[in-house]
């Protein structure tokens, strides 16, 4: 019947249904006493603005809970009205998944829930689900000179970060952020609230350590912490690989070194059109750093630009890109970019040659502001590889390298013709690999991938178990986003 209506009438009808649904949702949230941002207000604009301005989506409503009960009520309203709902933690998803990755979702903005409390006798930290990493580090240090391992940007949310991995300049020594998680309080799709840990709802606990965004909304985390070391050394060493031959030999040396480098060393190769650096963090003093890096310095001719001893917060500030540490609400930093990622083991000669050839022959002619990070993620001494590879939903513990490909414009719009730079970079490296010999990181997602390709590369062999758990905790896919886990078919 509808198909006989003129298109304009059909669109009008759809819009009318949408606005009816928006009104019903607003009504439900208001009846339950859930705080919201009114459309058009400054807070609405701030909370709806994604980190990646390339991917703007319009929520149907923005709830701003301050209690777990508010989160339960917001999820209940969404479920009742058939609206998709997503937690937004720090809002740093490269695919704007905190907004649902498409228009018309209920955004549950958590960044007003950011209490961090350290029990400094047990070392257990209780952290609300919308806290940002800089705030977490700042509080744990001030409350007991403790911390845990996580990524570097102070505005990133502990939620999205630790529910999908959480790799940083401490990870080779101390593991992923999710390795420090010992429990969480989760609002499920039917609006019930449960705890999970190794002994309570263990399947849910397994699933949220790698695919948390699809399973529920974490209102509170419990993390173990360690007493932070007194002396660490940050370093930057420049390598000058002006020719393909030098880059090939250099990459070869880096990957041989990565296999056996000491646990105390954390390092990445940072490739840009203007410079190539080895940079990272050493758990120890400057002399020990120099001794640890000497074999690689010898082979690559790297020259130190910086070797700076300091304490825990000094290194966090260094890698925080100049932002102040204690980030909360409001937070208003943005970029316009396209990105993708990769995990591989050591590249063989064919793959190394493909990498370097693409880099020198094609990538260098891209005049946008692009870079590639290659984190030395695995290797014999890496703490990331120590837990069993199936112990959490994070599927990629055993890979040597984690790559981030990032391509941005400093102003204006990212061009539609621009995607090939990264897509071809990745496919040139993986061309000679079988599909199971590489993966991608959901925290560095490629929003251009279709759903099944994305899921297979993010979760690999864990996908079917995740779909089974999803069927139990969110059978109607309330927490939907375009690349998330779907209930088992
Ligand atoms: C500048 C910058 C630097 C980065 N550096 C690193 C790094 O060093 N290492 C690294 O590993 N990653 C890094 N990332 C990636 C980052 O870890 C991911 O983008 C992460 O998902 C962001 O989490 P968020 O809470 O800020 O994002 P959001 O966009 O709010 O959320 C991301 C996803 O997690 C879900 N989510 C968030 N909070 C919760 C919650 N409490 N309960 C349930 N689901 C939730 C959202 O629904 C969404 O699907 C960086 C990103 C940026 C922009
Ligand atoms: C633990 O916290 C208490 C109260 O804030 C403080 O007095 C004490 O010094 C802390 N202990 C450590 C080891 O920091
Ligand atoms: C979850 O555990 C915390 C800490 O032990 C406790 O305070 C809380 O009441 C528990 N919540 C639920 C829903 O069981
Ligand atoms: C590297 O080490 C070798 C063997 O110890 C030495 O002969 C050579 O001079 C060193 N090269 C550099 C650049 O330090
Ligand atoms: C590299 O590995 C791929 C995939 O296994 C293989 O096809 C290729 O021949 C290898 N190249 C070399 C030089 O070993
Ligand atoms: C490698 O990159 C080139 C240049 O962009 C591209 O034409 C080619 O299709 C890529 N090869 C693969 C296998 O993706
Ligand atoms: C909510 O879902 C969970 C997980 O499926 C289930 O155990 C629980 O019984 C449900 N609660 C209600 C009130 O339906």
C-alpha cells in the first residue's frame, strides 16, 4: 500500500513517525527523571560533536545520567520504544560509535559520571564508566601513587578504551588496560543491572574485555593497579631512511629487535612524510635505556633527540600531546580524518618490500597530514602475549605489530577521493597473507568496512562465541552500531 504513495508523502510519513518517536522518547526520559540535553543547547552541541568531525551523526535524544539508575531508565525507554541506544564515554571513537555510528540513536552520555576512588590498602580502583584516562591517571597517582597500563590521550574514555583493548606506552611491560580490569557493573539491554568478574557472570566478563560496547553499558569498573615506578625514561630517536633500501634494512632490524626486546622497553615506529622516529618509554633510568636500545641503534643509525628521565605523571603528560591531564566535561577537541589499522607478525621479504614500495612510491605523494604508528605490541617478553589468547574477547594478543594508519586534513572536508591512500597501504601489505594471518583493532576501526569484514578482522576466532553471548544479553540488539556484534544467527 505504502509503495503506491508518492515518494514525498512517504518521506513525510517517515519524518512524522520519527518525530513522534522522538517525542515519545523525550516523554519517557522525562517521566523517569533522566537528565537530558535539550536539542539546540550548548551542551547538546558539545555532546553531539564527535572527535572525528568527518563522521557527524544526529541522535534522537541525549541522556546525561549521573547515576546507574538513570542509565537503567534510559535503556528501558529505548528498549520500550524500539530505539537503538549507545554509551558515549570519552567520545573518541574514530567511527563515532559512541553516537551509534548512524543517525537516530539514543546517546547515553556518561562523562558526568567520572568518580575515581582508590582503595589504597587493596590497590583496587573503583572508576565510573564515563571517566577520561587523564583524570583516572591523575586521581590514582594523587590517591596512592598508583596507576595501570593504558593509552596516551588524556581525553579518551576509560570506557571505550578498556572495553576493547587499551594499548599504550606501558603495555609491553604491563599489558593492556583490559588486563587490569577485575570487575564491572553493567546495565543490560533489558535494563537490569549486574556485576561481572571472573567468578560472577564470567561469560559477560569475558565478552566485555574486547567487545564491551555490544554487550551493555558499564556504569562502574573495578581495576587492579600497581605502585608506579619512581624513574622512567621517555625517548625519541630519529632514523634517516632516505631510500627504499635503507628503509627495508631498517624495518628488518626493527622487527628482529622486536621479537626479543626487553620487557622494560615500550616502543613504536612513527612514520610521517617529514620524519621517521623510534619513540617510547623505558621502565628504568637513561643509562639502562641506552644499554637496552644499543643493538638497534647500532643497526639503524638512530640518533637520540630526547632521553628524559621523570616520574609517572611526567611521562603521561609527555605522551598526552600537551593537553592538561585532568580532563572531564566539557571536552572539545576534534580532528577530521580517516583511519584504519592492522596487526601482523614479522613481515617476510615479500611483505616488507610491498610495505616499503608503497610507502616510498605512493604514500609520499599524499600531501595530507598522514602518519603510521607501528607499535611493538608482541614479542617474547611482551606482557600483552602472556595471558592465554582466549582468556578475554580481545582476539589479537599474539601479533608482533599493531599498526595505526591515520590520514587527516587540518581544515575543511576530507576528500571522497582520499580513502585509497590507507586502503591501498593496508592491502599492499596484506596482499600475500592468508585472511587469518592478520587482524584489525576495533579501537582503531575502519568505518568504511562492511559489517562482516569488519567483525571478522576485529574479533577473528572469538566472533561466534561473542554472538552467542550477545544473544543472551542483548537479543534485540538494542546496543546496535554498524560494526558491532550481532546476536547469533
Ligand atoms: C586522540 C586519540 C588517541 C588515542 N590513543 C589511543 C592509544 O594510545 N591506545 C589505544 O589503544 N587507543 C587509543 N585511541 C583509541 C581509543 O582507545 C578508542 O577510540 C576508544 O574506543 C575511545 O573510547 P571513548 O570512551 O573515548 O569513546 P566513545 O566514542 O565514547 O566510545 C567508543 C565505543 O565504546 C563504547 N563505550 C564507551 N564507554 C562505554 C561504557 N562505559 N560502557 C559500554 N560501552 C562504552 C561506545 O558505545 C562506543 O562503541 C585513541 C583515540 C584518540 C581519538
Ligand atoms: C592512602 O590514603 C590515605 C587517605 O587519603 C592517605 O592518608 C595515605 O597516605 C594513603 N597511602 C598511600 C600509600 O598513599
Ligand atoms: C556490584 O558490586 C559492587 C561492589 O562489590 C556492589 O557495591 C554493588 O552493590 C553490586 N551491584 C550489583 C548490581 O550486584
Ligand atoms: C655496530 O657494532 C659493530 C660491532 O660491535 C661495530 O663494529 C660498529 O662500529 C657499530 N656501528 C655503529 C654505527 O655503531
Ligand atoms: C611470504 O609469505 C607469503 C604468504 O605465506 C608467501 O606467499 C610468500 O612467498 C612469502 N615470501 C617469501 C619471500 O618468503
Ligand atoms: C597497491 O597500491 C597501488 C597504488 O595505490 C594500487 O594501485 C594497488 O591496487 C595496490 N595493491 C593492492 C593489492 O591493493
Ligand atoms: C535480563 O537479562 C538477563 C540476561 O539475559 C537475564 O538473566 C535476566 O533474568 C533478565 N532480567 C529480567 C528482569 O528480565
